[in-house]
């Protein structure tokens, strides 16, 4: 179904149509940093699990420096074990290798594993966050601040589409040897088979990474990469109401890039560094009332009795009934993102 929808989006984009989105967006050439499309690129936004791109980058630096190796064993502390989903769910004291941990971090978006890696590299999550912010400053991510290693709800944890683009360009350029990690569809850890949240990898031609993210306040985010005929495009999409709309908007941006980069090269274009800072750049807002999600309380689950009744009466080969699409609500801007309630942080405020 998603593949069919994306093909429709590709056709529309080929005709010059780019759908309006809920939040900031940016499209650029990975090799040059040339910006092909930008919308609210300097508005601050909650990164959710896009945070883990920086977590991985700092771990890659530690691997390069020889502080750890892919075979190094890292343990699950009480803090790591206490993290809400998405997670692997290791008990306190259990171990895994750094190599497996990176796979779980990127493919499963495991919040517990992000803390395990942070503690292994820096001794504590707080010390690791200092490294994250120092790296962000070095990369020119001027409107970004990290307060945890996994992207779980925190009002102060903010970034922008431009800053995420700079980070993505750096991780692709500086650590090409880890490219296969970003393109992995699934990973097995013990008896568990963990699958990616990034549907573009299976449904968009040339898709080869990077990462999705979601919490109630951020909406559905993605940094999506695709390569065709040696040309690599990266799209940053923030604040979509559903995972499907996130994939659709990212696919349309990528297709726009592949269709137009040739003639746009004839004209002067801005880069991630030279694009002027937006004078009206805004602070973070919340998508909590606009997203369509069980976890955020904006999408009702079907009563169990009705589900059982349907299973009992439906024929084995009958197609499932089409779900009604919930009505969208407009996002509510706020000066400072509302702090998620306890239920959302533990169950629904998932950084995934």
C-alpha cells in the first residue's frame, strides 16, 4: 500500500507538485551541501530519535579514536534498563557488543541501548551529552541543544532542519564505512527479530538511510537519503501527523531533487552554510494535538469485542476493512514546548 502511494507521489512531483507539510523541511545534495528546497529550516523542533544520528556520530568518533572497538562489550545499567520504548529490553547487567548495539540503535531506535552506548563511551549519559553538544557546536549546529542520548521527551532538546542536515552530511562524509548500518532493514538480537521504522527503505527507489523519529510533541520526523546514478540526496522532514505522511513528503522531496538538480545546477544555489538565517525563525512548538497516534491519545483503539467479532465472521481470504482516516487538528505553537505528561513519556512519548 505504501509503495503504491509513494509511486503516486513520485508522479505528482514529476509534474512539479510538492505537497505542503506540517513542519520544517529541507532537501540538499549530500556531496556538496547545495540546498534544493527549504521551508522553515531554522525553526526549532524536537528531534525525537533523530537525536540518535548524533549519538551514533559520537560513538563512531570513539571507535575511530580507539576508545572502544566493535567487539567491546557494554553493559545494561539501571538507568538504561529504565528507559521506555522503543527498546531492546535487556535486564540490568546484561551485555552486548558495540557492533550489535549500533545496529539496535539505528534499526530498532532502542532508547535503552542509546544510554548503554553513552555510558560506555563517556562514563555517564550526562558526560556523553556534553560530547554531543560540543560536536554540534563544531559542526555549526547553532540552534541545537541535546539533553539526552535517545531523544525521549525533554522540552530543552531542540534542533532545526538545517542543523540536522549539517549533521547528516557530516556522518555520511566522515564515516562512510558505516553506511550499511543506516540502510539495514532488520536485525536479529538473540531470538528477537527487530525491524526498521523507515518504510522508505523498502518502498522508494534508491533509498539508503538514515533515521526516523517520533514523540508526541515532535510529530513524525525523518532524515531520508537516496542515491541514483551516483547522485545522493538527503531530505529532512519534521512534524508530520502520521508515519505515512512522513514517508510521502520525504519521497516527494527526494524525487523533486532527482528531477530538478540538473537544471538547478545552471543557477547559483545556496549551501547549508551560506543560506541566510531566517529572521523570523521560531522556537519549538508541539504537534501533540495534531498527530494521529495511539500513544498520544489522538487515535482510538478498536474495542476488543468488535475485533473478535470481525475475526469470527470474516472469511479467511477477505481483505481487511479500510480504516477511516482520523481528522487532522492544527498544531498549537507555544513559546516553549509543553512537557509531556507521565503517561506519554512512559508509553506514548516514544522516541522511535
